[in-house]
C-alpha cells in the first residue's frame, strides 16, 4: 500500500526527526529483512543519520561514513519512529534502529507476507543498486511528458504500464485508479495510444493526485507514523458507491490479489468491463 505520497510523507517526517541523531545499535529480529551482508549492519552503530529521503517507493537513510540504508516497504510495511524501544516479541518488527537518545526507528510489516526488505550499501553503490538503477523517472513532482514515455513501452494498458516502476516510479494499485479516474481515461486504454491531449491530461492528473495526497498527509500525519495511513481515495475500492463526479455507480475488476475500480460514465463510455472474478464464478 505505501506508494509515492505515503513514502514521501514518511521520509519527510523521519528526516525532520532523525537528522543528526546518532545510531546506538541496529538489529533485524525474527525474519531477516536484510538483503546485504557487506558492510555489516553494525557499521551504522555510533554514526549520525544525515538525512532521510525517498526514491520511487523506496526510503533512503543516509548515514555518516558514506553509508546508505535502502528500504522497500512493499505492500504492508511501515517505517515508524517511537519514543521507546519495542518489545522483541513484536512479531511485526523487521528492523530496529535504536537511537542514542532512546528513540527507536522500526520497520514493521503487517499481514502474513514477509516481503519488505532493507539493504545497507556504501553510498557510492546506492544508485547502481538494481532496485534504484532500474527505476523510471519519478511520477511526482515533475514527471516527463507521458506521450513519448508510455509510447516507448508498447501496447500495454494504462492500468499496468503506470504501475511499472521501470517506466515511471511511485504509482501502485491505489493511486493508479485515482489518477485514471481524474484524467477520465479507461484503465484498458493502451499506453501507446494516447493523443497529445490525453497525455497532458494524464500527466496533470498524476501531479494533482499525488501532490494532493501529500498536502493531505502534511496536515494529518504525525509521528510515529500511523499503522494505517488515512489515504484520501475517492474511487479505489469504492465500487458500488456513487462516483463523486457524476453519480454513476463505480465498478470494479477483481484480480487475484487486488481490485481495480473505475467509473463507467467517466472512463469507459458507459461500458462495464468484464470482471474476472464474476466470470469465474459463472463458469
Ligand atoms: Zn463518474
């Protein structure tokens, strides 16, 4: 669930709170989320955190001594900063960074999947790491012109190509629905089939949806960063409810582990797209 706006607000809050703070110790309890072994995790002990920032949907902690801790929260991870240390029995903890003043930065992961990961890298290796080296340009605040960018990636539906981090970085299953609804484009329109007006409308919708979410989070999100962020979604997972723009009942297509929501009137010329879950039930 954490996508560009959720990761950006996390990085901003942590940057404000942790810049200059000294790491006392770091550990990875339970399932080891650490994907690297050199330098070892204890290399950050005794060193100051120089800043926290976002790249795509990743968080980067820059640590004194030219070290960088790169984290991906995947679908159910959170980075949270607490005033006190966690019980080691907290089964959601994947990484604990204990600060010398008693605070604790925790990477926690909810649900059954264990997918969130962390890498400790030398700063010089960071941009070459495959997680960052393969990222497309950020979807916010200033994405490139989309006609050419999406055109290069062939006949893929917008709903898929906009979530491909190698094409454009930061958008996932929630915000793609909001962006396409705002742009009044069908999720199944092909990425290489946008005219100039479609492409500029889509780009504007991307900037306004992601930027609007971030403005919302600036008002409501405080440390330690809540388990569940109050995502200001108007369409995603709201199928069955009236479209906030035209009042038509929002529809959805269900996939194995996610759902795509849309407004038939605004996006698909009134057509209801085939819902695979429904058609499977009818077989
Ligand atoms: Zn509508």
